[in-house]
C-alpha cells in the first residue's frame, strides 16, 4: 500500500511540473520556446495516458490471479 501511495505522489508531482513547464514555455520569448512548448504539451497528454494504462493493466492482471 505504501508503494502505491509513493507512486501516486510522484505522478502527481510530475504532472504539476509538466503543467508549470507548459505555462513557462508558453510565456517565454525565445526561438526554442515553441519546440519546448510542443514537447511539454505532448508529455502533458501522453504521460497521464501511459500511467493510466499501466494502472489498468496491473489491476487486470491482479484480478486474474
């Protein structure tokens, strides 16, 4: 149970950092900021999806046993 709580906290912190970086990159005035913004937006969408997919797979495998 403790491992789940730690992983959930790490995922929440990662998401907060991704959201903060998206805002910072959107406000930056640099030639590189457009690429960084697109990468940050991509990760903001993909990382939670992958984490949810892992959660569903782990839950499904536990139910099978």
